[in-house]
C-alpha cells in the first residue's frame, strides 16, 4: 500500500482526523481514514447533547461505532468533549419545573456524565478534551459567562478535571480552545491553566484547535503559543486543524481586502504555502507536540461550509471533494 500521512509522520506525532459515524461505515471514506490516519476524534458523537439526550438515557450508538472502528483498525482515539457550553442537552441546567438547578445539582450531573461516558470508553480513549472553550474571545475576563460558570462558579473547570481523573486515571486530560494565537486570549487561557497546574489539578495537556486560514497564524505566533503552554509542563496537541481559504473578518480589515468570495488559484497556492509552513513548525516542535488532528477528512464536507457564511463552500483540508490528495498534501509530506 502507498504511504499515508501517518507513515510520513511516524517519527514525529500521530496524525488524526475528526469523523462522523457515516464515515466509518465500509466505503471510500473509511478506506481513506485507514490509509492516512492513526488517530481519530468524533466530530460530534461524544458531545453531551448527542450522547446524553435525557438525564437517564444515553445514546451510545454513534460513539460506539466510532470507537469500534478505531479499535479494529488500531487507530488511537481522542474523546471530545465532556464539558462545553455548546451542544448541551436540554435537561442539563434545569429541573422538571424549568427552574435553574443549584450548584450542587449541576456538579452532581456533570460528575455522573463524566463518570459514565469515560467509564464506557475506558482503555479505548487515550486522551479527552475535558473542558472546551471556557475563555471568551475578547475583553479582560478570564472566564466565559457560560451556564457552567454562572451556576457553579470558576471551579467548575477543576471539578471537571478531577471527576475525569477519577473516572479513568490513565487517560490524558486536555483543556481545548481556539484563537490561541491571539495574544490576549492566549494570556487569559494561560492564567487559568497556571492556576490549575499550581493547584496540582490533574491536567496533562492543552489542545490548540487550529481553526486557521491561509493568512494566519504566522510562524512566530504559532511558536509563541506552543512555547507558552509547554512552559507549564503541559503536552500540546493541535486538535482541530483546518485552513479556511477565506480571510477571517479581522484579517480582511487589516489587509483591506474587498474580495469576499471566489476561490481562486492564488488562494490555492497560498494554502499550499501555509500548510507547508505550519507543518515545518510542528516538526520543529516534535518534543512538545503529541498529536495533530484535522477537523474533517476532505473538502467534501467541513463545518466551515456553513460558518461564518452559511452555504459558502470552503476548501480547508488536504484531500479534495473526491478524497484525492491536494497539492497542499505534497507540501506537508515532502520534507
Ligand atoms: O445532527 C443534527 C440533526 O439531527 C439536525 O437535523 C440538524 C439540523 O440543524 O442538525 C444536526 O446537528 C448539527 C451537527 O453539527 C451535526 O451535523 C448541528 O446543527 C450543528 O450545530 C453541529 O455543528 C458542529 C459544531 O461543532 C457545533 O458547535 C460541527 O459539526 C462541528 O464540526 C463543530 O465542531 C467544533 C468543535 O466541537 C469545538 N471547536 C470548534 C469546532 C467548530 O465549530
């Protein structure tokens, strides 16, 4: 068989991919996963809403299908995610009369959720995104004003890590966030993680999501993020990598770019160069980086097709809509 990403990077770090349950059914997508990747993350199937739709009912079907596929094909599995303000089930924050629950009740619910989900996949999932996106994008506040924060207080984060460590003492526990190359947000994430490591809360790593574009980050920004979090003694992983071909709004303003739409040849070339650059940085940091995961398999489908502009097709990955390697793939594997 031909070499895949996982083979080119075998001396560096595992290369992962976000999957949905459809992709692990026999077919070309499952074949592409097996040929190229040695790590997987469920894109949605293990989030609280999908997996725990009612207080006394779990829906394990999709998550099990993904976990079984990983095990059968000797692919490492990351769990995503145990405590996040998005995609939460309807019942979580209220009682049967619709009143907001107390701190004690929400902590008990969180603990039970973490214990049950991690317990089911014990030994099958080597790393978990325990808390996801707890820090706001702008402002000076360290904590996003989520329901978890408002009902429990800032210690919901350490509680989640403690419950997770109890549920599976051998799992690697991660804090995961995006926009970590923004100096202000990076600093605020760092402050929270520093409090946790100072208090000896069981946290082992930080996930830099890596929802970037062909214009950002720079090599310097990326290196600064990796160094800053590694300095806390935490492992670093790139957990949700994709490079949108469109500029993010603030970059568009900076570059006074008025072109809002068409995917051009110039963008394709820029993406090749950007992918090459970031993987150069990743390889240089092999002692600090323990994984790089793409957020979706191919340009056939990406969450970016509906974000930030609904229905605008994006081309953020290394495989095209037919699952063929793009030119950017060559840039990543030839080094
Ligand atoms: O499954 C339901 C379906 O039953 C329903 O009919 C349909 C109608 O809208 O929605 C389907 O759910 C969608 C789900 O993706 C599965 O396709 C949700 O609406 C949609 O909101 C959800 O989007 C996911 C998003 O997280 C939610 O915030 C994306 O797929 C997923 O890629 C994205 O992933 C996140 C990471 O978890 C955390 N970091 C950022 C990243 C990108 O936003």
